[in-house]
C-alpha cells in the first residue's frame, strides 16, 4: 500500500468533540477516527450537526470542547497549515457568480500561494476532470446546479488536497448529475484521496462510504460499514405495505391489523403513509399476509437499507 | 515589535484579497473609470459655476478663490464616499450575499487576513483616487501652492479611517434595507461638515457639534495643507482621524470573527 493507504496514522481524530452556539449544543461530544485513504460518511437528518462538525474538521470553526487533530495537528494553532492540505466543498455553493468558471478556479489557486503557471495547468486538468472544459469562459451565473456543484468540487481540488470534505455533495441534483459526481468521487478515492462526506441520502452513503457514523441531535448513534450497520440493526428484507383505509384514517387505524402483522414480522414500523415489516424472507411473509386476508393497496419487498437502520435507531425517517 | 504585531493583524496572505478585488474590479472597468471622473466632475462644476457666483473669500487672513477653498473639502468627501461604498456595500455583498469569505476561509487565509486585505485594498483605492483628484486640482489651478502634495497622505488617512468604520458598520447590516440607515448618517455628515463654506458661518453651538465630524476634521486638515497654512491643530485633526479609524478597525475585526467563524 502507498503512503496514503489505509494503514497509516489516522488523519482526523476527534474525542468528545463539541460545538455550542450560545446555550445550544449542535454537536455533543462525538468520537470519530478517519484513516487515510478511506471514505468516511456522516449520515443524519436536518439539524443533526453534520455541517457544524464539517466546519470544525475543516479547521474553520473552533471546537467548543473536546479534542480534535487533523494530520496530527491542532487546528487552533496550525489552521493555515492544515487548511493548505484540505479541500472543502461546502453545503451551499459559494462561487463568484459574476465571474468566469476559469477565474473561480484560478483565484482559489492564488489563495493557496500556488505559482501561476501551475495554477493554469491544474485549472485545465480540473476543468476536464469535472467535464466543464467547454464552459471555461462562461459566467458561473449561466451554469446549471449540477455544473456549479462540479465546479465547486474542482475548486476544492486546486491544491491537490489529501482530504476532501464534502457537505451534502449531491443534494438538489437530478439523478444523472448525481451519478456524474459520484463517479468523480470514486476516481479521487482510487487516487488515494481521503473523502469525508455528509449526506442525508442513504443510497449515497451506501454507494460512497467505506465507513460511516449515523448522527442525530448532535450525537453519534451508530458506527460501522454500511453492511455492518444493516446487519446489526435491521433484518435482511423489508415488506412495505400501503393501505388506503379512508374510514379508519391513517394506516395504523385498524389496530387489529397491526397486531396481526406484528405476529408475522420480527418488527413492525407504522409510518404515516405505510407499514414496514422487518423480516428475513419478504416474499414468504407477503404471501402469508395475503393468506391472512389482509389486503394492502400496494406491497413491495426490498432489501434493508441504511434508512431502516436510521428508523430503528431514532424512530424517525431520514428525509421528511 | 512589528514582526510580533503582524501575525495578530493578518499575514502576508492578506495580499491575495487585494489581488482578488483587483481582478473583480478589472472586469467592472466602468466603475473604475467613474472613480477617476467623479473628482473631475466635482471640480469642474464648482470651478465653472459656484466659483463665479461666490468669488473670492478670505481664509486665515489670505484671499483665495472659492474653488481653492472648496476643493480640499470635496477631496475629503470623495474619500469618505469612496470608502463607504467600497467597504459597506461590497464587503456586505461578499459577506452575506455571495458568501465569498466563507470559501476563502477554507483556504490558508484566516479572518485577520481577510480584514487586513480589505483595508489594504481600500488604502490602494484611496491612494489612486486621491492622487488623481490632486492632479486635477493642480491642472485646474485650484491648488494655490505645491503644499497641496501633502494632501495626498492626509487624504489616504481619511480613506483608511472611513474604510475602518465602514467595515465595522458593514457587520451590522442585516439586509439591503439597512443601507437607508447608513445614508441617513452619511448625508448629514456630508451636509454639516463645513465642506462648502467656512465653519465660522455656523451658529456657535452647531460649530461645536461640527467639530465632532470626522469629515470636518479631514476637510480642515486638507484645507490647511493645500493652502500651506500650518498649525498645531492639524496634528490633533490627524490624531482624531487615526483614533476614529482604529476604533472602527478593532470593532470590525472582532465582529468579523464572530460572524465568519461562529
Ligand atoms: N451559526 C449558528 N448559530 C446558531 N445555531 C446554529 C448555527 N449553525 C448551526 N446551528 C444549529 O445547530 C444545529 C445543527 O446544525 P447543522 O447545520 O450542523 O446541521 P446539519 O446536520 O448540517 O443539517 P442539514 O442537513 O440541514 O444541513 C441546528 O439546530 C442549527 O440550527
Ligand atoms: Mg448541513
């Protein structure tokens, strides 16, 4: 394995990391270790404290309590040195809208004190990498959301960072644009760049992350690989049933029905719009449901996902 | 001593902010040019119009043309307006609308570098515009002596002091509506700072109040220098501007840090 391989010393270590805004604690004593070359995720709903954590890990916002080291350095005393080796893709794009795509990359290179010739060369390479070479002279204003996101990623790479921090890299993008971003992130990962990603999309976390933590209300409620988390906190399959019982109101209206379904599954979750049965063999259970004379308006059998893990751990769904 | 102070107020990286602003402005050349023409228009309109109307007046026992009297006041005003527009409007834009600083702070630059860079930029801008103003004064015959060259550093001091206070005010602006408040402060300062006529024409109580205006202090300082009428009071006037600017800067630095890295 190369120097950047998974074996090296951890690149980020947080112990009891806390961020308070006045009285309110947005991050409440989290422990995280990120190893070089891995892609590490923070999965959580709105307000979980993901961005607050990312801003501390980017050596921008000061921790209110706890310990944090990045590359073994303390961000309070070595901020500029640390940031010189990081790339940051913030949750909201902060591009200069009235200026050109190329300019946005070049000026960023200057902030890192890179020589102009090198900046020009990297700008060209990065524009090709994110498929924006033909838009180099367009104003950022004229780009689509997906293009802006890619430009923000290219900008974060101008200093060839060892860690790339991405705060919700694909929120608001259409499926095609998302896949393009994911593809570029895979490539970076293959090149040995450590990725730290926040998301509230479970499929994104499953696709991109080697290891992840599930965050809720500023704390970490579970940690592991996507597979480990699913195995530990959910069953193999899930049967999703929808009912349209007008007379009874919501799906839980028929109390007897939920009790009967409960006998068939390891666990039942009643959501406003559907009922989830956690089982090992979905098709088998679904046919039993039908045999019992319970007739859902629609039924679906699927594999367990991180969404189910989240629901199990917090009692809430990820995307409201 | 100096090397120990520099890391506190920002590092060499601050120059990238100047570089950034310069490149942004280069693409807005119309705005740059208007900065050059503004003083020329001021001086011409006064020279042609008011000067004829008002004629000469006596300042410190010496007879000077109205244009020579009013030009330093215009220079002071132009320094104030330039600094206020540049810092309050543009910095607000970068701070709250485009969030440029948020992305800049993810690079090796920190909050002090940003503040120092913006002040550096304001200084450079003031240096160029005040120089062009003074050149216009000389060419139009509104400068009675070569002492007018001393107006340059004094104009710079004015520009930087107002930029410091502008930077501080900008951190209090929440939305575009609040700019009306700034105009509400700026306009009376402009109108009641004895820039158009001698302070002796004010009633005594108002004259005392006018003394508090940094614009008046700047105009009086510039006028003294331009007319070659030196006195110890000028040191006090310059000192007043220094204090005014430093208070602004220290408030700005503290508020900037609180907003950008909560
Ligand atoms: N500057 C701030 N001042 C006060 N409260 C803040 C500040 N920034 C964040 N918070 C609060 O901290 C909590 C966590 O916010 P944070 O942005 O870290 O969440 P998040 O997980 O990134 O959410 P989202 O998915 O919506 O981006 C929220 O309740 C938020 O209101
Ligand atoms: Mg967030």
